[in-house]
C-alpha cells in the first residue's frame, strides 16, 4: 500500500512539477514558498514560520530564499516587532508567477487526481486524506515491530 501511494505521488507530482515549470519556470519548492506566503495574513511571514509550514531545515530554506530573492520573486522587509527577524513577501513578479502556476497546476491536478473518481469516491478520498493528515499531525510514530504487526493485520505485511 505504501509503495502504491509513493508511486501515485511520484506520477502526479512529477507531472505537476513539469506543468508548472513549463508555464512559469518555477520549481516545486519555489511554488510552495509563494503559495504559503499567499496564505499568510498580509501575504507576509518570517522565514522561521515558513520553514515550519514547509517542514524545511532552516539552512535549506535560507538557500532557497536567497535564490528566490536574487530571481526577484521575494523581498525582505524589517519586522516591526523583532529587529532580528525579517518578513518575507512575494514581489509582484512572484505573485504573477504564482497566479500562472496555479492556472496550470489546478487543471492538471484535477485531471490526474479527481476526474477519474466518482463524486462519492472524491468524498471518501477527502475524508481519508483528512484522517491521515490529522493522525500524522499528532506525531503518531510506531516502532518497527508495531508497523510489521499493523501491516500483517492490513494484509500488507511481508
């Protein structure tokens, strides 16, 4: 089952990445940064909060932010309450590319992930994704013996 999910992620993610790159030149991590910024109040946040949102290491995000700033996609602004921090914001160029990326990405994801499903299957998929996301957010991690036993009960064990 896990292998099936990884294959699905690879196929859909790879196709989505190619579609966005062809439409905008953005890579997936740049798209994710711009998308997360757009979801924050005033479309701004700190790099620490962005790293948390994206599950990036601070070093990896620092390099990505520097590249995006150099490409004119992001701007840094002084934080009004913390002189040590800066607020990140997409530039007009970054917002324009995000809009173009979404215009290419949403139909691709819809075609790949939702069109093959019936309305009932879409509802079931949404519920399953929400359940798994909520479970993962609680930090539930099993040791190898418990994972093997769970796989055996689910019919996915060795």
